C-alpha cells in the first residue's frame, strides 16, 4: 500500500510514499518522510492501492505518533472545506491540526515525582534520623503528603544524590509525571455548584426536542433555538449536555468570541462540578504549551466538554454527541484568513458527518439559518418569554436631530432623556450599561481652516484620537502617530476633534455624574490579562454603577441589577455599503437591549439615533424578529442576495494601484467567458476601503443559487492565470465582509 502525504510547510506539496512492512499507517497519521536529501514531516491524507509505475516509490521513514491525530470525520470535513471555500488542503490541515500540536518542538511538560508505595515504619524512620538525616527529612515530607507523593522540586535543593540512593535501596520510586498547563490556572474564582433549574413550559418543550435529537442523531435535523434575550437558552444547553454525557458522549460548545469563553466555562464547571477537570478550553489566545495539552486531553477522551471560539470546531472529540453553537448569527464565526470557512456552517457539516445533534441558538438568528427553517432543512424551536417571567424591556427611541437643535449644533453624546434616566438609576442603587461601538476618544482630527484630516499613511481611513495614550491610531492596521498641535498642512493651531468614542463618553460621564463609579470595556482598556473578567466581577458585585463598552458587552452578560441600557449611536453600522447592514443593526440593538431587566426589576432601553424611522430600529424597538425578517427577506429575494443565493467576493490587492485593478479586470474577462448558467458576475470595483495595510484593493462580487459551480468556475480560472508577483488574489466564498 502507498500513503498520500501532505508535506508540512507553506507550499501545498502532496507526494506518494510506499508503506514499509510492519508500519501501521492510517489516514490522519503524522509521519516522517525522505524529501530530497533531508528528512521532513507530513500528514497522511489517504492510504491508496499502488498503481503500475516505471519507478519505485521511496518509503516512509517512521511514524511520529502511533495513532492518527486527525479522525476520519475531520479528514472528510477538511476535504469538504478545501473544495467548498476554494482553499488549499494545506491551509485547512493547519487549522485542523494547529501548529502547537503539529510542531515537534512542543511536547508534554513533565516533572520528576518521588513516590512511597506505603507509609514508612515509624521505628525504621527513627533509626534513619540518626544515620541519614537527609533521607529521614525526605521520607518525613513524603509520609506527610496526602497521597505519599511529592514533586522532587518541592523536596529541597541538593537532594539528588540522596534520592538516587533511596531509590536504589527501594525506599521510594522516582517517576516522570505529566504536568498540565491549565489555561484557567490564573483564575482564582470559586465555582459555586449549580443545580438544574425547573424549566418553564417553553423550555421543557425545547429540551425534549433536543434530547430526541441527542438520542437519535442520524434521523434528526439541525435545530435552531430562537429564544428572546433572557429566555433561558443556556439552561436548555446545560441540561441537554447532561443527557449527552450520561449517554457516554462528548459535548462541543462554540462561542463567537474569546471574551465570552470564561463565563461559559464558569457556567459549565459550576453545573458539572464533579467533572470540572474534564472541561477543556480551545481558542487562539492559548500558549503553544496550553494548546498542546488541551488538544491531547481532548483526543485521549480525558476532557469530555470542549468550550471555545471558531477554531474549536476542529476539536478531536471522540464519540461526539452534541454541538452547541451559541449566538449563531455572529459574523465572528467567519474566518477572515485562509481558509475562509464559517465555523457555524462547518459545525453543521461535522454534526452530519459524525453524526450527532447540533443546536444553533440566538435571539436574533441569521437570515441564512432562518431561511433553512422555512425550507425544512432545520427544525425551529422557540422560547418567546423570559425564563424568570420578567417582561421584555421598554425601548424608547430618541431622535438625536432634535437633541442637536437643543445643543445649538454641537455634538450631543447624552440626550436629556438618557441623562435623566442615568441619574434616576443612581438614586435607586440600580446599574446601567452604555453601549457605543467605537473605541478611542475622537473619530478624527480635522483642521477647520483648510479641512485637512489626519489620515493613516497605509490605509484609506482617518486616524482615531486616543487620549489615554495621547496617540493617533489606525483601527485597521494599528499604525500610530503623535498628535499634532497644529495643522500639518496650513499650520493653523485651530485643529479640532470630530466625533466621539468610548473614551470621550467616559470623560463626559465624569463631568455629568461625578458621584457615579464607572468602568470602560473595550480593546484598549482590556489589554491586561484577566482585565475583562475582573471588571465584570466588580460590576456583578455592584462596585461599578455604569459600564461603558463596545460590542464586547453586547451579548451573553447576565446582571439582574441592570435596569437601564443606553445605545448612544445606533446609526454607526447602519449606513455602510453592505446589504447586511440593516440585519446587523437590528441584531446589535436587540442583543444590547437584552442586557436590561433580566431580574425582578423592569428594564428600560434608550436608543439614540439620527434615523429613528429605520426598519431595523423600529422592529428592534418592538423586539419583533418576525416582522424584521419578513421585510428583510423580501428585499433579499428581489435582489437575489443571501439567503436566496450564495455570494462570493474575488479581491485583488497590491502596493501598485493600477496593477491590482488591471489584474482583476483580466480575471473578469476570463470569468465572463463560458460563464456557467445561474452565476451573476459583477463589475470590477474598488473596495469600500480602497487601501488597507499599504495595499490597494479591488473586488468582484459573484452570486449563484448553487455554490459548487461558482467555486469550481473561479478555481479553474485562477489555476490557469499567472498573477504578477506583487499582486495577491483572494477568493471568499459566502463572504460576510465587503469592505
């Protein structure tokens, strides 16, 4: 038999090698192979029957691991991703088998441990005290240990010779013991064990359907759990996970952002207190050592619950019984780098391949998932009421055009209604959340004399002013510049700040509500490790009155004492060149509004906007997902946008503007030739963000009711086209980002 091996490295090299006798090679194994005059490593993609050839294949050198590191299901999933998203198999395997696991430089961390097989005899111990006091001290320490074992490092320095003599005399054993590098080791928080809650009728009905899917995964459909904010979706997740574990299965939980991982881990460890060590965490913020340990704990079955962000969809869980995708609508499930897979869709695919049950949960599901329920591909379950019987918060819309008039054209950050509401909450001892999806102090620095705006030299965006660092920062590429004291163009000292961000809101609050205790949560304020966890803990214990934040606080948070949510500028994402702008605005407002009134106290939401009559805002005000989806789906249907068609983007980028545009124009001509029926080919246009990271960008949008013909056609054209060295062309299937 021969092995088809994908060679490690940036290039997509796949070679066949003969399997030597006695070497048990299976698909997914890691192997060492001869490559030219040196040794290399690779991953076995398949084992094939050798064909007749005029030459002899070189043989594999050895197995790196005795068992396959990639399961057959994950190999099948990787192959599907490579074809569907037009990605190289090498890039997909790098995602399935991360560098921390694949690299031979990483290994399990070990420590030497001294072990007593039985407690020492007191009489013999007393004799040893006079004859060998050092050995007596070591045995005394070991005897006092709970399990008669202790790390050599804790026995004191200079004991190597004594330990060796004692081992030779049979007084103790010295062994190497693996030490887990725990991602949660720094978390000193106490986990209070929680018991299953009594479900309301809606939750009970939903749970019963999920349990049927867990028991009969082969005959079940993916489940979309549409529950209003605070409806108790998490409790349904936990009780469904318990059933899967009782059946001897494992559970995978996906969250949209790394920042949501700690609270999800807390909930699962609190519920499954007896098996806390069986909960593993996977995300890109882990160190190489932590990822190595967590990944192998999962593969060996030591960890039966895996919680993580997008990349955790490839967790090598054996006997997978249930996949939970929380906040399934979030665009962070879409990978922005090659391979550009969508974590939610890959999770659905994996559930079909395993097979296992899968639940997609959201208060504002994506229209793609909603469409799948309408066509019968998914089963729809609904939770229309909050779990504790609380009412949905009252949403008030404030027309900021009128507020601008009151302030004589100045920038109104807090409307009169919102400021009054904040003061009332402070008097009552209740808490508030202010949401603004823009960090920094001011959007830009502009000269009123000549109109000059400080721009990023690498991107076509204005630099944002950050007062805490006294820097101008590009939020695209990260470029920083010193804040000028006068206009760089006309030298006028009258340069002014335009717009506002979370830092500005913080300053305004300090002036308007000087007695309030507040904290800011955004990417700038949360740089320190565990800063987010510590801030949320302080807010939970009522040490903070007002929380100011970006989308990091928009979902997943449960604080019963929060009775007011203020959305400072609901228009930020509404007027952008993206057909999903309305959907995202509706989702964001609904999610943020859901943080209010989750306890016994009634909640209120104040939405500040310059476009109060926007359907996204009006339907969010009424918590009306059905009404919003009906009008939005009609718009999508008329223009053949997703979910009624697949939408892909072909982008060229280069430091030379004309070369990037000309390359894409050439590809456009070739794509137009013999264009398969059903594919709509757009024109070559500059990207909304024409320049990013020093490169000019142009794009073509393609749409089709069938994905595979579109992907195949683009792949064939790209394979036949030689690109200039300084031009990069990227294909993004089912694109979510059009900037």
